């Protein structure tokens, strides 16, 4: 049934009254909203129950009214993503292709930086000056194992200087120019390095034979070497510092003792040259020849209190020494005065002269003849 067919079909509301009622209603609602939304952070009592109820009702209503807006935004983003996915994919592929070289370069620089940090952390005992160099050429063959490094006599490198990397001993310098040096590896047939066994301190000679694992020869002592023993430089002869790590002992298939070199754990491209000639450069010869007390300083002058204490102690010692001497003198004089005079010993009587010997008459014979 239509509205005009109901009981209110004859009711006619003037348009002016309708507009006036709507305005009044809008004003009342506006005033109510203004009053309910009044905020004063200094007074918490303004949050009346009316306002609390209004906020409780307004929250869900606002969420419901905002839901279509959110749905429309999500739908718009989905449509844009669907239609622009191809262009976005192309853009991302171009960015990946552009960043790939930078990624490879960053990884390479990271590895180089790690090598530098490991080499800068190397320390020798006692400290030895070192020069960092890079391998620029490699000469390998059945009898030759040598490399060229970009550090020469201009940086203080000399023939015989040991060369190490971050893992251990690599070789020694056998030739040098202003900016280039030749490094002979431990595996070269001409390499001879005096070494010691860390566990037993036994001496041996590390001899290169062209293979990757040099031999141990002239081992001192019976049973002084076992598989897995650390091998270090002995410093014998003064050509190498003592204690530089070289490798681990292992038994070869031919029955000889060999060394697995620590330097083979990584690439031999960045090395450090020890500016080491002999043990004489590690100390100051003048300090070795100095007097034993040359390094001792003089004592500071005593103050007034110390001077008085020293004088008092000296006077006490002098008085004690004088009293002891006096007591010793008196003790020596007292027994001499109390002892009686000893009697003078009698003169010895002369010994009696022995009686003269008796004369015996000669015997007589009959007739008066002798």
C-alpha cells in the first residue's frame, strides 16, 4: 500500500515548517557534537559518560563507513598492479642487471679486505719490520717454484728476507731490483729451511723437491716426530726468525716424512716480506755491551724527614758499636786484675857428673911375663 493510500494521505506539511525543523535538528546535533568533542588535557573530568557513549558508538560506525573506502583503494591497487606488472618486472630486471657488477665487486673487495686484515694482524716475536707485497707473476715447473712480487730494494727488501702470508711461511727472497723481487717457494728443489718440531723441539731440515709437500730430512732424535706435529722455523743459522709456522708433519706414500704447508690453505697473492737479516738487528749491540748497572738511574735526594731518620739510625749504630767496644775492653781487663801472682819457677839443678870408669888391672901370667 502506498503512503498516499494510508491514513496519513490527507496530512499536508508545509515546506517552510519542514525546512525549519531540519535546520533546528541540524543545529541541535551540531551543538551536541561540539560539546561532546570538547577536550581539555588538564581536566580529566570533562570526559563525561555521554561523551564516552558517543565515542563507543562512533568507533564501529566510522569503521563500517571507512570499509568501502579501504576496499576501493585495495581494488585500485590490485588493478594497477595487474596492468603495470609487466613494466614493473622489466624495471626490476634492469635494476638487478645494473647492481650485479656492484655486488661482485663488493664481494671481491670484502675478500681482499679480509686478507689485508689477516695480514696486518701478523705479529712476530720479537717484532720485525715487514713490507706488504703482491704476487705479480708465477713460474712453475718440475724443478722451479718461484714468484715475482711487487716490492724491491726501494722498500728495503734484500736477498734472504723471509716471505709469509696470513697462514705461515711461504719462502724467501733470492733476487731483488728496485721495484720487483723474486721469491723462492719452500717447494722449490733449491729450498733448504732449518725447522724444529714444536712438540719435542727436535731439529730437522725442510727440503723442497718440486712437489706440493717438501720433505723433512736429518731429523734429530729417535721417536721425536709424529704425524700431526706442528713444524716451525728454528732460526738456526740466523736466516729466519724462530717460531714462524710452516706446516704439519705427515707420512708420505714413499715412507718419508713430509710437511703439509700452512701457506697452501689460501692463494699466495698477498704476502709480507720480513726485513730480517740476522738476529743482530733485533737488539741494540750497544745495550748488550753496556755495563750491568748502566740502565739503573740514581735515587732521588732524600727529604728532611728521611734525612733525619737516616741520621738517627747512623747515630744509633755508632752508639751501639761504641758500647760494644767498651764492654769488650772491660771484660778483657777484669780477669787480669783478679788473678793471683803465679810463683816463679825454680832454676833447674845441674845434673850430677857420671862416676869415672874403674880401672881393671892387667892379668898376670906365671913367671911374670905379660
